[in-house]
């Protein structure tokens, strides 16, 4: 065996393996009723195997072995013996090229805290890499969501926005410059994604969505959708339209605006959807007053926010989507809305319970 794999790949003993040293050159690796006897011409084998009790990059493992006179060839032989004996937790092709492993080393590492003996960080990241996210609205919030999704390795992104870039937007928008005035927002963002990363396939749709039928027609062009995030919620009806499509197509739905992020709707889990606000508005003037007051507060507060402060909304939304796509990690916007508070220590959290009278996800639907 020769070591021809990227040195960033992790290697470790299976968590159920017990090591029983027999000598400086012989160690038994015991897993259940199976014993793999590991032999080495080099002394110091017990110390070498104990390094594998903690998962680490292959490069770190080899470097530590070299420091004690254990050459790479000897290390490779030990790993081969462990692999044949079923004692290695993982030293296998993860399904990514060396470039992806290098460029997404931090993202893959972040998923390591969620892996188990049944699923590796690579398998979790593969879910992100194969995902398709549709982003409707390419303003400041939408652009920040897109930027973080692409940088995190999401494989497919569709950007939907009918508008062109206007004067004044280049000063606060992360993707636009002065020379972009008059160009399509969606098309310009897709060009930037192509320049940012070779790993994300992006598509621009220069179109408005003014009806439920229009949304259904737009989404029908995409056989697979894993998540949809929308920032164009001036029309409350859009949340109902999107939630109905999410339920029919079984994809996740996330609402983002300049007040809150959320709720995140996962139809298969029975979460509250954006449309759940409808019956609450109809049942009492108190909720309507609260919504109107929030709108005034948002107009007053966001007018005085710096672009980096507003980017917190996009960063939180992208983080929620990454956790949702990978299927691991805490989701802060399920059943509630979160208002990022860049100026304070804590986010503002507002409960958003499911309503059985919701026209999109209620009991009568």
C-alpha cells in the first residue's frame, strides 16, 4: 500500500476498537469478537496506534510518526493492516476531489462535530454540495444569503429577481459596482458567483413573481429543489404561495426580511410556515397593530443601519439553510423568528407557532 490520498483526509480507529499491546512491535486491535493483529518492523507501535484514538488529518498522523522514526512506508503498512481488519473508522474516498477537500477544509471540519460512526463529515457535506437552493429577491438580504451559500459549497443556486441595478445600490451592495448600473441584478450576481467559486452552478431568472400560478410555473422548471429562501415579502400572500409549493414539492422554505429571519418551514416535520400569520391577523386587531408597529420600527431602524449590520440577516439565514441541508445542527428559526442584533449581545427571538387555520399548512389543507 502507498499513501496517495490528500493529507487533509481524516483517519482514526473505529470508536468500538480496543487496543491491547503485546510488545513494542505487536498490538491487537479488538472490535467485538474480531481481533486484528497489527505487526510492525519498527518499534513504538503502541504509541503510533494510540494516536489514532483521536481523529486527525493523515498529514498530522504521519508527521508525528516521523518524529519518532516511524517512516511513511511503515505507517502505510499499519493503516493497511487496520483497514483489512475492520479497525479503521475511515480512510476511504470521500467522493470529493483534492481541490474541494482543500478549498472546503474549514466547512468540512465544521461538520465533524455532527458526524457519527454511521455518517461521516464527508457524507454530511455531500448533502450541501448536491443541494439546489432557489433565492427569490436579489437585494441586500438576498445577496448576502447567496454569497454565504456559494462560499459554503452549495452546489446549485437559482437567483430570481426582475429588477435592474440602480444608482446608490453599489455603495451598500456586496456584489455591485458603479459600472453595473442598469444591468440585471440576478445576472450580475450569477457572474460574481462564477468568479468566486468553480463549485457552484448558478442560474439567473430575470422575472417577477406576481401570482401563485407564476410561482408554480417558475419552480416547475426545476425538477429538484431542496430549499427556497425569499426576501420579497412586501406581499404577505407570497408566503402562502411559497408554503403551498414547499408542501407540494417537499422542500424547505425560509423567509428573510429586514426585521427577522424565519420561520423555517420543513413540510415533513409539520413546522409553522410563513402563512401561519394570516389567521392571526384575521382574528384580532392586536396582531395587526403589532405587525404595523414592527413595520414602522423596521423602516426607522434599517434606514440607520450600516451594510455590515444588515448583512447579519443574510449570514443567519445562510447558516440556517446549511444546517437544514446537511440535516444536522441547531435550527434557530423553526417555530420562531430571529432578529439579528449586531449592536447587542443577544438576538431578538419571537415565537412563531403553527396555526391550524393556516391556508397553506393548516389542518384543512
